[in-house]
């Protein structure tokens, strides 16, 4: 993941509703726990 992608995710989290934020945090946490998971799955 490029630093620019991370900044985009952070800005989306800041601008989104709390429900979307919680779902995204959950997906990020799952991704960090499973390093074999491709980054594209975060967009699902």
C-alpha cells in the first residue's frame, strides 16, 4: 500500500459516517491480521 493510498483512506474515514468508519476499521484490522489477504479485498 502506497502512502498516498493510506492518506486517501484516512480522509475517507474522516469524512464518512461512523457506520462506514467502523466497517472500514474492521476490514483494515482483518487485513492486518491476515498478511496474505490482497489489498483489493478492502474495497469490497
